[in-house]
């Protein structure tokens, strides 16, 4: 079984979403199915079919979240050294071509949100950053092509 590293914040988000699905969304959908069933002929009952479809989606999401939780290994990045890029490190880099500053924090795949600077440790860029230190240059092969970065700073910053 593959283990899935994640921060405590990421774990709490997943368990919160799972709890909401189980205690709010699923019961409400079951009620909607029952109410739609009482409207009569099920063959042409759009409300019934929509509610059944929604229930399938909710059940699939519950199964997916349960699976993620069983694989979860909670890692507190605050306890790790950040002299080198590792899980939980925040990396400030300079795009050598443009001079643009870019900051990413390396997190678990379920917490990944690149638009907010959170990249999965499994992402192509994170894999190439792991183990690097301040001052290192990195020729990264990314989906959009090759880019060259200089690592300006590696540090720990709590993910919220």
C-alpha cells in the first residue's frame, strides 16, 4: 500500500470534507431521493435520477477520501531540517530568464494548489527541487518546457 505524506492541515481538510459528506450531503441526498420517489413514475422522474446520480458521486468521493486517509502519513514539516529542500519546505527561486521571483511550498499531493504556491512532492518541479540548497541553480524540465532557476532561499513556513 502506497503511503501518502501530508501535513496536519491537509489531513484535517480531508477528514473535515469526509465528515461533511457523511453527515450532511449524503443524508440530504437520501431524503431528496425519497421525496422524488414519491412523485410517481420513476422512468420519467428527472429529480429522482438527478438525486441518484448525485448519491453515486458522493459515495465515490467518500470512498476516495477514505482511501486517502488510510494511506495518510502526517508529517510535521516544522520538525524537519530545511537546510535542503524537503517535504514542507518553502522555496524562493528566481527565474533566471525573466528575473521573476517564484515561491512554492512542497506539500502532499492531496494538498497541492499551484495557483496558491502549493506543489505536490510528486510534481515534476518538486522532484527536481528536492535536496537542493540555497544558491543552487536548477535547469528544470517542466510541462511548458525547460526553465532555469536560482534557489534564493529554503525555509519553513506553516501552510494554512
